[in-house]
C-alpha cells in the first residue's frame, strides 16, 4: 500500500519542523522525535477538520500519547510548544 495523503502531510510537517528548528535544537535523537511528534499530535488535535480529514487520521494513528495531566501543547516541553506554534503559523496563519 502506498503513502496516503495523511502520510504525505505528516512527512511534510516533520520536514518543515526540522528545517524550522535547524540550528536551534538538535534535530535527531529521541528528544526531537518525542517533541516533534507531540507538536504534530497537538496541532492535529486542535486543528483537524473532522473524522475524515488528514489531520484527524494523523492524530488517530500518532505514536505519541500525552500524559493524562496534559491537555494542550503548552503542557509539554518548551520545544514542543515552540514547534506547535510554528505549525499553527505555517498551516493556519
């Protein structure tokens, strides 16, 4: 099975975030993966267009699971919050 439009969108978001963060933070390793997945999760949670949308598909299949006490990107790390804000700027701004 080929890449879906949701897969393509998520790949584009990850590439955008890596480009945005280049020189600001280390963009490889487990911390980056956790923060970038968290930012994408919260962005898709807050900005999906309903159950059939690509963003909802990304949200539903995300390997990221927030802690029970976390209700938004601002509850995550500073880097995750920064990446989330960049996604909002780039995709909704």
